[in-house]
C-alpha cells in the first residue's frame, strides 16, 4: 500500500516459510498511521506445505540464504525506483523465516533498515565489520515455540547485541506466534519516535 507521500516511513512486511504477500496482514494493525507498506512474496514454491518460501525447509546453506537476501534487496531497489520512494525511515518486519532473512540485512547491509522487528524467528549469524549505525531490533518470541525454540531466539538477540545493535526482547507464553503482550509492545516500539536512518 503506497500512499501519496513518497517520503513517508516505509514498512516492509516479510512473510515466513510457505506464506504469501497476504500472510503478514494481521500486523498492519500495529503500524503507525500514514505510512507506506510493501509486502514482498518469496520467490520459491514450497514443495512441502505450498505457498512461497525464501529457502527450502532444512536448507541451511549460505548459498541459499545469500540468494534470498539478494532477491530481497533487488525487490527493495526496484520498488524504490518504481514508486519513487524517498522514505524518512525504513522498517522491516519479518515472521519466522522472514525474520531470519531480515537478520542478514541487519548484519550485512545495515544501512537499508532503520529498524527491524524479528517475530517468532531466528538470527543467521554472520561475521560482521563495525558499522557506524545499525538498525534498532525488536524480537518477539514464544517461550513454548515448538518450531523455533526460545533458546535460539535468545542466542540471536545476544549475537545482535555483540554486533552493536540496540535490541529489545519480549517473550510470551505462546507457541509459534506473537502473543498479546508481544503485539502490545511491538505497537509501542513501532510508534516510538527515533532518529531517521541516513540513506
């Protein structure tokens, strides 16, 4: 959803494995008013559960992860050009596999995002060099998540802190979803004023 203001904050909603561009629609309720929204769709047909995925289930290869990151970056670059976007800030919101994809952007191309919300996801750890500025990161995770264990989310949060990210973590006693407290805290975090990210 692109409005009349090309400089409005841009929110990029990144779905998880076996999803589609509509899968993140429930999170629109926590977005600030007057923002632009992009919801890309992954480029692989998921052979197990249908839908679309950024990489196949169980594939932990760097090659597959890098291919997904590159396709996502191409989407952003083309969307900026096509819509003439000049946003004051860019916020990525990813669920599960989509969160893992955003974790690569946070580490390897931090200038692309002002903030990143990693929801019921995990961090793909990459060695990084020092950066002058990294995105603020919000992590919401269920303590009884059977798909992405809470311990993995906690390790990811610590890794990002070591990468000089400002990280906020909210845990709920839920499974592979964002619980009520997580949604409440996410809304507050998204609506809190922060310095624009230089582009």
